[in-house]
């Protein structure tokens, strides 16, 4: 259990913390300082470096979460409501990320390569909204995971 919970928490911190930094800090600074070509290029490169970390976090969260669910919490039937809610929100977050990875992210990358800034801006806007949604879901999951057994 100590290894599983440690890896689980590290993966959650990397993913949710990265989204928080991107949404609350980098996004407003980039929007205020950079013209669209530089801003879109920056975001394409940021995602290129961050998204592999998200894939790793997704793998670790799934593996350690299921490990703890079945070896510590007694399986689905024995797990309390906050474990079920954490799993459900996590799966939704993973689906949203997979959509970002397979649909708007490649389109953003292609638009940046083609220097099609308005099109790139549309794709970045879609990614921004989805990351914002995932950030909210991630923060809710942190509250449920840390305080759920006390509610």
C-alpha cells in the first residue's frame, strides 16, 4: 500500500498541478505577452513536453488505483462511495485527455506547422476549455480523495 499510494499521489500531483500551472499562470501570461504565432508555438511545444507526462500519470493512476481498490479496499462492492466517485471522475478525465490527444492537439500541431494562426487559435481554444474542465474535475477529485471518508 505505501508504494501504491505514493505513486498514485505523485501521478495526481503531476497531472493536476500541471493543469493548474497551465491554466492559472502560463495561459494569462502568454496571452498578455505574446502574439498569436509565438503563443501558439509556445503552447504546441508545452503540450509536446507535458502530454507524455500526462500519459504516464494516467497509466500510474489506473494501475495503482485498481491495485488499491482490489487489494486494500476489498473490490468494488466493499469500497466506499468516495472511492467509486474518485474512479468515475478519473475515468472521465482520462477520456477527456484522450480526446485532446487524438483530436485537437494534432490539429493544433498541424496548424502551427502550416502557420495557420486562426485555425490554430480555434484548436488551442478547444484544448483550453477541455483542460479547464479537467482541472475542475481534478480539483474535485483531490477533495473527494482527501476528505471523502470524513464526509
